[in-house]
């Protein structure tokens, strides 16, 4: 027994499949290449995050009602007065969140599954009649049911499973439900649904985006039956001329009836429209040469057939006809003379199908194997001793699978597959995919179905996981691909994760069929999941950063370089927004900061080269995006934006970035110089000529003792300095080619050529001092010396409107000469310029793209400079000026027709090209 028989409840209505779509693009899994626009809905020709990037992945019964019931004797009831369940509603659970729709993998989106769904049946007054948990299953029989105006196909597909642990109301007024409850077994019910007409808004943006049509049936389940399909007969589309698609079929000899499920077989006139008129249909058997012999008409295929009967036809036969059917191929034929075969069983009337076909395997863990039962039937009866082939393909694959299987006396063969280490072939996407085709061995080239596998990479967790190295890269990927989660928490933000750690831990450890199990974490191997949980459980403040190897030092130096790079576009955008000849003093201060940030970036590149690393500037590496957070997890609660110059922007963003972090040393706040500049001599080209041994010892001691507030820029550099001290074993740490060191004689301060721990620590000390150093008056004029002034204080002078000066009590106050700010001397640049917010064919898009190209080329040029071509620095400087020229042109372009704001530099460097 199953839904395909009597008794049966039919329902129809509207469903919402609010799936996420940004995760459908494999390239977007690379954190380095991800851009904010991939979280926007597509606006062709810009693909962005496809049609529903902010979908939470939920499945929701929006408006679904019971259209009819069929009693055990076959009597159909469509009037609620004759059975009160008719007109009732099928709804979602009211005690937990909605079910989820889950793809196997971005490279295999053809087998989405339903997880965590608990439908309930209510009467017309809202009283609950039953509820049950849907056993996860994957879509089957997808086909183009209709053609959209654009020519795209509108896809239809079916889900067949069982409701488990069915909980019935104690008092059932419905005779149908009482009969169903008495008949079904194992506290289960069989359920089959067909979904189609889901509006994706590609042609237009309607109000019903993500909503579609659902029809389905619920019937009894009997012990021993497959749970995800009916082990009956299979009517197949014989050729492309037939308007019908494959259909399940079941012969019930007790009811003298053949049930044909045409719910996913007849095409629709349009998306969500009525079914096409395919003319009168009849059930037939095929004789010699495939000649049809008509048995009886398929009645009831009218305009209400789909919603009223869920597309299930019931054809009553005589005993003589049933006897003929038991040994003959079944078919559905037209009314033509002679009749045309529209659907038919294959040549030997067999069907081979697996009860479960989607699996996730985890090598080197208890979940490395998966088993499924393949059923074989002939003329609808179990086909014993049938030899089945299992084919994983000719190429390399991460599976250990038997070549064949043989069905038992009940037509069943249990197949067990083991996953092996796939070797991380896709790098940014965990694991690899594989498929195993199966079918009768006598027809090796004609598979009946496929088993789909995702085999994850083995993962060995570090002894002490940290946020920056281990946890954040995983959570950043999820934050990118599932932007709807940011409405609740930002998984890429350490502080947010700690605030929500209890719930995050529960979702990670929840059963994979629970709706509380985050759908994204079905992409997560048990090893990585357990690593995250152990990190969450490691203490009140789980470790942020721990540099224990040279490779880790190189990775953190790369992140530090990106921090320096990330600060420059916001500063440059504000600087460039100043009109020529206006706000001169402010422009001078910002320009000084920008030059020092450039020097800091160059300095980190020299450090990275010195320890045998390779700086990665520009694509295909990470390029900072705006609005966005700073790299390396520093200042996680700060959103860095591109905005015109304003006092508020300088105060709220620039000063926050450069906020002084006076460390604690030996339990006391430390302020002032660590070493005297006189103890160091450097050549104009950055080569260290001399440093007092005492100064080096002081630096080593200071870095080892200094404690900064976590997640600040100075904290990051202090960790780097400590790692250099710890990892430098007799100078072996500095294995890089000295010829890769870049000199900059005109740099503000000193661009050290790093060759040993002494020059490395001096370089790091200078970066911290320039960013956060306290004011000094070395020339005795009572004013803060620009060259000795930390960036924070330079920005503070802009905000306060005066230069720092020593007052009569010897204290620094903002009481020096005025630094006036003239708002009219600033271009009205739009906040956060974005090339891809502009119409695709507009002048603004064209000009902004030109600026982006110049910026991209600048990054490429700098990458070459710091990767073995230091003499090309002048070429990179030329590209810097080109960016400025292109940016200035944008200030003459309105941001939109009639707008009072103008465009500005977006500083974008696209990492993925999907045909934009």
C-alpha cells in the first residue's frame, strides 16, 4: 500500500520554497573572491547572487487545503459535509521552525532534499488532526513542465517519502481519517508531492517570488515497503513526440484497479496554469511488436483533475483484464485510430529503483559508509535473483563500490558504499562529488537511476584551534553565502559568535534532519564541526590567534598587509573628494597618513618576503570591499565605508581605525618611546647600518611583555613580533631572497629592508608608532611635529579644528593654529560608490569601470614589485596617479539622473566573471 491507492487524501495549494541562491555559484565559495554584490539579487546582465540570495532555505506551506479524499472502497468525496477533513488545511508545525530545502553541492543542484519538515493536518476550524515528521528525501523526476515567455523551461519535480512518528488527534470526526489510522502501520503515512511553477522572478519581479504550486497525496504505509517510492510499475515516455512524462503505476488486484500517477506527467499551459488538454487517454497492454490493446478509458482527466485528484487516475478492470495485465506490459495510449503509445513500460516490464539516493560520506570517520536498498520489480512484482550493475564511472572517484549486486527473494539488494579520501580537488569547496549508476546487468548501458554522493575531505583538527586560522574562514564562507543570517548575527564577527555561542553550538550538534540544524552546516564535515564546537567550549574567550609555525606567520603577515591595504581606499576617497585648492591643511594631513599607510603596506611585504613568503596583492587573492570589515578580524564591530570628507566620517571611522592602544607592560600602562631613534642608523634605501644591542634587547623585552586590547591593529602586530622572536632560530627564519626587498628612499619614515630579526622588530615597532604614536615636539616650537604624530592625532586635529599644541602647563591640547573645514570645498560624493549599482549601459558604469580597471592594474603592479621586481616601483606609482585621474573624473558625473550627489571611486576589482 502507499499513497497510490485507497484510501487516499489529496491536497493542493501554494507553497513557498525560499531557497538561498548565492551558494549555487561555486566561485562564490572562495572567501578571497567574494564581493558584497554577490548578496544582491540578479539584475541582468549582472548575475550577482542569482534570483534569491537572501533566502533562508525554508520550505513553507503557504495556503494548502484538502481537495478530496478517497475512501477504502474507492468512493471519492469532495464535499466537507460528507467528510469534515475535506476543506481542511495542511500547514507547517507550530512548535518549531520551517523545514529546509538543502542542495547536495553547488556542483550538483539536481537532487535537493527536504529536511526537518513536519506538516500538520488541521480541520476547517483549526483543530489539529495529525502531524508527522517527513523522512528526508530528494527530488525526483524533474522535467520542463511549461515554457516561459523567455523560452526558459519551468521545472516540475516530485518528493516521495513517509511521515514518521505520526501523532493523531484522540477524537477523529472524519470517517476517512479513522479508516486511514486503522490501516496504516509503523506509525507512518506515505506522502507524495509535486511542486512546480516556483516564481524565480528572472523574467520580471512579481509579488509572489519564491512561491509555487503544490499538489499531493497522503495514504497508508505498510511495513516492509520502500519509503521513498512505490515498488510498482513504471510507465515511461517512449519518445520526444509524447506530450507525457514518466508516471508511477500500481496494480491493486484487491480493488480491481490500476492507479496511474499523472500528477507530474501532463504538461502545463503556462507557469502555474491549467494542464494541457492531451485528449482522451486509455489504459492498454502491449502485445507482439508493441501493438497496444486498449483495456479501459482513463477517466476524470478534466480541468479539475490535477488539484482535485492530485493527478492520480484510477482505472477499474475486469478479472480477465487484470490477469492480462499481470503478464503484459502496461501503457497509456491516445484515442487515435490506431492508438498512439504515450507512456509504456520497458521491454521486460521491469523497474529498478533505490530507496534513498543522496548521501554524504566522511572518510576516516564512522560516517564513511552509506547503505541503500535497491528494489527490482517485474510486472509490478518483486524480481528475485536479478543481477544489478553498479557503475561509478571510468575516471578517478572517491568511492569504494561493488561492481554488482543481486536481489533477494523479495526483489531487494542492499548496497554499501564507502568513501575514500578525495584529496581536496576543489580547494575552496570541501570534498568531491561522485555518482553511481545502477540498473539490470543485462542492460549495462541503460541505467535506471543514480546514487549521488558528496565525499568530504578528512580533517584533522589542530590541538588548539584559533579564530583567525581555523574558525573564521569557515564562518566567513557561511556569512558570505547566506546573507540572511546577518540579520541575526554576523558569523564572521568574533564578538557576535561569542554572544550567540550557545545557540550556534546547538545548531551544529543538532541532527541533520532537524530544522534547527543550520542548512549551511550540511556542507561541514564532522571533523570541522567538532573542531568548531571544541573551540566554542575552550573557555570564556576562545583563542583568537596563535602563531606556532613559519607558515602561520606568513599567513598572518599576509593578513596584516591586507589590513594596511584596506585602510587606504577610505582615506583616499575622502582625500580625493576635496575640491582643488580647498581644505588645504586637511588634505595635507590625510595625504601624510595615506603615504605612511603605503609605507606600512610595503613594510609588511618586505617582512613577508624576508621569511620566505610571497605577498599576494590583488586578484586572485583577497581585495578589501566596502562597506565591510577590516581583514584579519581586527576591529570587528567597525564598518569601513567609502565616503566624502566630513568631520563625522573622520571621527567615526578614521579615528576608530587609528585609535591608540597603549599596552600594559608589567601590569602598568605604557606610554612613550621604547627605544631612542638615535640608537638606529639606516641607509636612505632602508638597509640597517647599525642598532645598539641594548635597543634590540629592549624591543624584544617590550614586545614579549606588552599586552594590547585584543582585535586591535597593534595587538595583531604584537603577535607577529612575538612570533618572530619565538621562531627565529639562529637567523634561519629569514630565508627569503634579499633581492626581493624593496627600498623607498622618499618614504615617510623608513622602509626597512628586512634581513634578520633586528630589522624585522624595528620595522614592526615603526608601524605601531606611526599609527598610534603619541605627539612629540622635537623642534621646540610648541606644536606637535607632523613626522612624529600618530595617525589618530592627525585625524583628531581635523575633528577638533586645531593643531595640537603644548599649553602653559606642558600638556598637549588642541589649541594650536586653526585647521578649518569648509563643507562646500568637498564634492558631494555619494556614500559607498559601487560600480555595479549603476545601470549596466550607463555612462556612470562605464567611467566607474575604467577607474576600477586602473585600480586593478595598480594592485597587479604592486604585486609584481613585491614579488621579485622592485625596480618596477615607478610603474606602480604611475598607476597610482592614473587612479586619481580616473577618480577625479567621476566627481563630474551625477550619481543618478537629477541627483545632487556625484559618483566617486569604488575601488573594486572583480574576482569572478559570470558573463557580466
